[in-house]
């Protein structure tokens, strides 16, 4: 790579930063964005998309920049996903007590996630039977966009581009589209359900829907005394900055993962050579975190600091994915996309309402609404909806939700390469059968774990 190429890369990222700030400003000023809680990265990305050559061509953006933006999500998602196990805590000394109700909640998340998979692949098969030409992985974007969110769209792009599959940009674009529908629709449906549950007396704490704090809507807190902390300063800057230390641990995990993948490809190891680098990254980071804990050095790791690092990378991954979205190609699949959107919401809401109400003994609605937010947006969407119906965290939902989310993230990321292999070798029909089976497994596991662990 030459100096000129690095300069081009840096300039393109700087341009993304400009539109991140524009998105932040518009979120703070425009009520529609505040009420739907659309992130600044999505707002800025869509503005850049519409003003650029893909949209109305107002801005003379170099084609090379757009190519870079489309590649950024697949690169940045590697450290984001690799970092998932780092700092993972199941509750310390009281972990078993917290973990018990988190087990059936984990299986509920599992069932909802693979139901979204099955709906997506079923949609693919349905439209293929009607004569529409859909690429093999079409439909997978439903769960990747809904449960994964905008950042996870980069994972799909990364996996497909690594295998030199030509439609990777289209698939990434469809995933971004699904993530946008999921985020906005999930919040709106969540608000409707909260109002319904409050009126019916199904909420444990809330008597009437609480107001969302203004700082959450606009995206910043004016009162310095109320501003949160980025995390603990686990190292001293005289030696190494805390953020740098955490970043180094994450990048070390990425380095080892890339090394394992390179060796697998060099020696042509069947199966292993086709696994995505971020999947190796998760395994490596579990090992690194295990060593850190074994050496009793876990005081050096703060999950909040890690979260801010991965959060920053995700913001740039999201705006890059949105700004390079191939609009014309995505519109080609408009009808099947809308079918997936509708069926995805119906299936997700139905399975969560049924399983949570029937098999979670305490605070079922609070657990359900948080899981709905995660299953249609991101982890923070679930926290937002939970905050509305449990503003002071009086229910047991927050701890269980956090623990279950940490585990489901690692599990689903690890299974993704297996599903991709089945899609590419056996087609979406077999993927539909597999994910339908996993959905049934999740339901059965929910029932069994609830009866064993959550006895009256």
C-alpha cells in the first residue's frame, strides 16, 4: 500500500466523520429522529447516500471512496466481534442466582433468532418457487439486520467477500435495509406493547408508560454532573493509556485470528480454511480472557472501556455500510424484502410473547420487551424499551437480559459460518430446515430449563 492509498483511505474516513456529526446534529434537532431513536450514524449515512453519486449526485464523491466505505464494515466488524468475550462476567459470587432465570431467557432469544432465520430462508424459497431470481443467501439478512443490527451487516459482507462471492455488496445492502426497518419498527411496536401491558396490568413496575428522558431523545446530556463515565482507568497513562491497552488486547486477538486463518489456508485444511476470521477471533478472545482471569489480571479489563472502543468502530462501520448501500439493486428485491419485514415482526413478537409469558415466572413482560428491542434492533434498543417500563431497574430483567445477550451473541456468531456453509453447499431450502429445527430446539430447551430452574 502506497502513501497515496493511505491518504485516500484517511480522507474517505474523515468525510464519514463529517456526516456522523451532521447526523448527530440532525438527531438533536429533528423530532421525528428523536421519537424513532434512529442513530446518528444511520441518519448521516442516509444523507450521504442520497447526496452522493448513488443517490441524487449532488456531491462529487470519488468512486474509490464509495468502494472503501463498502469495505469498511467488513474490516471494522472483526475487532468488534472479536472483543465480545473480553470482560464477560456471569455475575461473580452471585452468578448462579442470576444465571438461573437467564438460562430460559437465553433459549427464548435463541428460538426467536432462528425463527427469523427460518422466515428469511422460507421467503427465499417462496419467491424462487414463484420464478423470482434470488441469490442463495437472500433471506439471511432478516436475522442479521433485525437481531444483529446495522453493524452486523458488515459481518455478512465480510463473510461473502472473503469467499469471493460477487453479490456480497447487495447482501450487505439488504442487511442494512432490514436493520433500518427493524430498528424503527421494533421501537414503535415496543411502545405499543408497553402501553397495552400497562393498561392490562401485565407490567411488574409500570402503572402507566413513563416519559423517555429528553437527553436520550436528543443524544446528549447538558448537565455535566449527570454525564456518565466512559469506564475505569485500569492503567496509568505514564505507562499506557487505558483505551490503548484495551485496544491492544482486542487487536492482539484479531492478529492471532488472522494468523490461524492464514495457516488454515496455507495448508488447505478442509472446513477450517473457510471459516471467517471474526469467528476465529471469538474463540481466540475466549482463550485470552480465560488466561487473563487465570492470572488474576482481570482488574485490568473494564467492559465499559471495551464497549466504547467497539462502539466507536461500529459507528464508522454503520455509516460506511449505509453510505455505500446499492440502492438500485436493493430495490430489485423490494417485494420479498417487505414480505420479510412483515413476517419477521409477526413471528418475533408472537414467539416472544408466548414463551416469555408462559415460561418466565417473574417480570415476564420486562424480559420480553428488552428481548424484543434486541431482536429487532440492538442491545441498547432493548435497554431503551426496558427503561421505559422499568425506569429505576426494580425488576429482575436488566441483569438477566445482559447475561443472556452476552452469551447469545457469542453462540450465534459462532454458528453463522456453519449456516453459510450449508446455504452455499445445499441451498436455502436446507438452511430453512436446519434453522426451523434450531427454532424448535430453542422452544423445547426453554420449556425444560424453565421447569427445572424456575420452579414455583
